[in-house]
């Protein structure tokens, strides 16, 4: 059981990219960090995106120089997709991840996930939504069966009050 949280929970999407999701001890360390940072894991799945799916997810970056490299990398292996909850989930997850530029991050934010496990700006371990609208769109991309509206109506209060338990095998919090 988790301690009760006072404020309304915010949801965000977190992705653990192929560079970390295929390394068991790193994946476990990141899972531990998620729990240490008081995130609640609302949904979790391992998925291997096709190149076409990856292109669709990163469509907004299509004209950018790194697009092809990013698509190729993200389609190269399994990823872990998570819906995380916290009072300030979006900003908190972005802070825990650390800056995108890994070389700089290794010196300026070495205790962040990207500072510890990132390899390059593309192979930077994690992804996180940058705002509420983006989070909603990205969650529906990876979890089309998940209804944010229904979760807030039925589950949010129970999560907030700590009426949950971490299922370690599937790395998701379940209602008691």
C-alpha cells in the first residue's frame, strides 16, 4: 500500500526505449527509480513498434534531421510504455528523465535516468510527454483501450488515497 496523496493526480506517458528495455538490470533500476520518485504505475505494457507505427507516433518530427534515425532506433526493439500518475506527473517525469542532450546531461544532471543510462541524443533511454494535450494523445496511441475519463471517474480517488498495491511481476499498481 502507498501513502495517500493530497492533490488530484495527473497522468503522463513514459516510454523506456529499446536501449534500456532490453537490459534487465537497467530496466529494474529504472523501475525502482519510478517507485522511489513516488509515481503510481497506472498501466504498463511491453510493445515492439513496427516502422510504420513508429513513423506515425513521431510524425510531428518528420521534417527534422533526426527523424529517420529516431524511427529506425525506436522500431529496433521492444519498449516499455507506461502511464504514470503523480500530482505533477508530467514535470516530475521530465525532471527524473533529465535533459534530452545526453552528453551535456552526463555532466549537468548525472543522477537523472538519461544521465546514468543515455548513450546518445537518440538513444537517450526514455521519453516523456511535454504537456497535458500531448500526454492525452500519446497515452491513447499506446493504450487505445484506456479511458482517461473513466479512470478519473472510477480509479483516480482510490489511487490518490493509496488503495492500491504494486504488482511487481507486471510492474503496475492494482486496486485493492
